[in-house]
C-alpha cells in the first residue's frame, strides 16, 4: 500500500494538495489526529474496499493531539509499515496574506492573542522537526493551482495518463446539450441510419448500425480529425491541471451516430492508456 502523510503550515495549500491527490487516485482523509494514523493504516491495509493509495492530512488543527505525531511515526516504523511524508510550506508574507484575503482564522491565533504574524511564526517553529524528516517539501509561495497539481502528479503518478479522466457522452440535440460537457461534437452531418428502415429500431451499440455509421466515407474523414484533435488536446489539458474532461457527441435523437462515435472515442482512449468512461444519455428515449 502506498501511504502518504500530508502535513505542513496552515494556508500552505494542504487542501489543494489533497484534492490533487484525490484526482490521481488517492483515497484521502482530512484532519486525522496523528495518534489514529497507525490505526487507520492498519484498517486500510486489511480492507479490500479501500484503494491501495491512501493519503491522510494531519496538522496543528488538532491542537494538543498533534503532539503525538512522532510517536505515531515510531509506531509505523516498529510495525515495518512504509510511508512517505509530504510537507507543504510557504513564506511568512504569503501565508499572512492568504489568511487576510480569506478572513479565515489561523489555528494558533488564540495562543498568540490574535496576532496572525506570531501565529504563523509559532507554527513554523512547531513544525520545523516535521519538515526536517519529510520525504517531500513543496513551497507553494509562487505556485498556482495548476502548478501544484503538476508537482503532485510528478511525485506520485507512475503514468502521466492517469492524471485525467475522460468521460464520453452521446446525446440527442432534441433533448438539449449535456450541461457538464467541455467539448461538444455535432455529428448530424453524417449519414443517418434512422432513414434505413432495417436499422431504425437499433442503436449505435449494435453491429449493423455501428458498421453503417463507421464505414461510410464521410465518417472516415471525421474519425481521423476527431482522434487527432483529442490526442493533441489531452496533453495540453493535463499540463493545465485539468483532472476531468467531458466529451459530448450529439446527433438528432441520441440513438445511432452519436452512440457509435462516443463509443469509438472511448475505445480509442482506453486503448491508448487513458482512463476513460462512456455513457449514452438518450439511447433509451423514444
């Protein structure tokens, strides 16, 4: 099991980092008291229902509970349980500015009689020993959200294609556009099996309709341009930190052409190692 302990300074981007890890397949738990880390590790290790990549966030929000951090690490070491520590850092001016912009309360502000600057300094001093034993340290002072996700992906992704999930949807324009779509392709320009009597009651998932749609000369040109465009754009989306892309393919009723081509794109992406899913929104509508 790959187990990551995510910690660091308040305001340094732990929540964004956790979301980035979720996007690449980690099962994440936020604000876990350190004393419970070995217990949770054991639970995950024995559970078949939990993914084999786990990340837990623990920090000074736990107050006195955070003091058990190093004893929790010693327990994991004694049990010969492998883990990594990811520490999120940022400069003092950046941290102060972030808290001022969001108007959120620093977890140590009460201890410092409401002084934000002193709370930031105290937390940095408290976490200095943690930072020193961390496997990875990311300073987010000058890293945008997309840049942070790229750093997380570089650290923990074995395959760059895992950084994004592509969902292909077929739909009928007569029922409206899918609201979640990022890219919409209109295939009403292609020959319509609806006007072939023996194909009308079948769908693009069935061989007769699929072969009719995919083998006509108009579709041959479309397929080439369709795959070339998506293959070109996907690395750019990944580079920008996009974790999900929804490709919608529409025809008139959502039964024939759009179904065949949405399924074709899904199969093309899956064959090239992309995590892809497919659904046919209007295939059962009359």
